[in-house]
């Protein structure tokens, strides 16, 4: 009996057919694969150039069982059952042009990984992106994004890698980034960021790489960066920083 149950569970978890059935029969709000697919197709139709790479994203097919280019899915537990969910978007250097505004993030709550680096995305980074509570990897390097880095990104507590370099972002680095205590890599280089480096970044004690070079940052380098003991890469060149290099950066906090 136990074996039969185990076998049934195995069949249930491994059969795409079952998922598609469940998907078609139930309305799970923002959680159903149907609404995830709808959000992705809506975004595709809003992209200015919809490169050949995106041809596999089609009406009537599933991002999970039909091999949509650039997506990966995982099995999610839902109550007593399971469902498939889109967890990764990986389309680096795919020639995608358009904005992120039309991407309905609230329909894609299971995303853990977004790599849209080296594309032609323009417009602003929508604050709604912060609703992706599971996201641990966000790479938007080398697009044409402008406007400010949304303060709300500081709520994305799972983020371990954040790459926004090589864009046209303006305004200050939000102090709220200091809340992202799981960050290992923070790269914002080659933008038009102004204001000073927030001392809150000194709270990111897991940080191994911090890239803030080639922007318009001014003011002094905060002492608090000396608390980043895991840091092995620190790029601050090409800014308008002034004042001394804080001793916290080179003096070990030894007890001598
Ligand atoms: C975004 O997705 C959510 C969840 O599926 C849905 O309720 C909402 O209407 C969608 N918003 C837009 C603008 O399509
Ligand atoms: C899915 O994609 C992989 C890798 O591109 C390919 O080898 C495989 O044949 C595809 N499967 C289907 C069902 O299209
Ligand atoms: C930034 O803006 C300038 C001026 O509008 C433009 O020439 C440049 O190509 C933009 N760079 C990026 C990376 O979008
Ligand atoms: C994030 O950081 C900002 C500024 O440092 C702070 O005001 C805010 O309360 C923090 N938010 C959370 C959710 O921790
Ligand atoms: C460094 O961290 C310690 C404790 O973790 C804190 O007391 C101190 O204020 C921090 N130093 C700076 C310069 O922020």
C-alpha cells in the first residue's frame, strides 16, 4: 500500500500531463501556470523587437512543458497538491527591446532568477519588481535603463546577486539596499548615480564584490565599508569622491 502511494506520488510529480490538466481545471489566481504564461505572452507582445529567440513562446503551449527558450520551471507544493511554476528567466544577450513595465511581476511570484543582461531594455526599473519575494538573482547589466533605482528593491530580502551596471540610472543609491543582508555581489558600475555612498551598505557583511565605479558619486567613502570583511572586490574609481580613504578599509580591527 505504501509503495502504491509512493508510486502515485511519483507519477503525479513527474507527469506534465497531470499538471496541464490541473492547470486547465483550476483557477489559482496569480499562482496558476495559466496566469504565469499569460503574463509572459503579454510582455512578449509589448516588446518592441520580438527576436526569433522568443518564437517558442506561443499561445496554447506551456512555458514549462514546451521548452520555451529562456525559461526554467520547478515543481511547487500547493496545499495537498503540486503545481509547476516558472522560476527562472534567462535571456542574456537576446536582442530583447522594450521595457519591464509590461511584465506583470505579481503573476510570477515564484521567480528566483532573472538574467536579462545585455539586451535593449529601456525605461525605468518598475518598483513592482520588489514583489518578487523569492528572487535571489537579478541581472539587468548593460541595457538602457534610466530613472532611479527603486527604494523598494530593499525589500527583496532573498537577493544575493544584484547587477544593474552599464545603464543610465540616475539619482542616489537607495539606503534601503543595506537591508539586503544576503547580498554577495552588488554591481552598479557605469551609471549616472549621484549623491554619496550610503553608509548602510556597511551592513552587507556577506558582500564579496561591490562595484560602484564610473558614476557621479560624491562625498566621502563611508567608514562602515570597513565592516565588509568578506569583500574581495571593491571598485569605486571613476567617481567624484573626496576625503580620505577610511582607515577601516585597510587597518585590521585586531585587538593589539
Ligand atoms: C497581473 O497578474 C495578476 C495575477 O494573475 C492579475 O490579478 C492582474 O490582473 C494582472 N495585472 C495586469 C495589469 O494584467
Ligand atoms: C528542449 O530543448 C532541449 C535543449 O535545447 C532539446 O534538446 C530538446 O529536444 C527540446 N525538447 C523539446 C520537447 O522540444
Ligand atoms: C545613456 O544616455 C545617453 C544620452 O541620452 C546615450 O547617448 C547613451 O547611449 C545611453 N547609454 C545607455 C547605456 O543607455
Ligand atoms: C530598509 O532600509 C531603510 C533605510 O535604511 C529603512 O528605513 C527601512 O525601514 C528598511 N526596510 C525594511 C523592510 O527593513
Ligand atoms: C561595524 O559593525 C559593528 C558591529 O557589527 C558596529 O558596532 C559598528 O558601528 C560598525 N561600524 C561602522 C563604521 O559602521
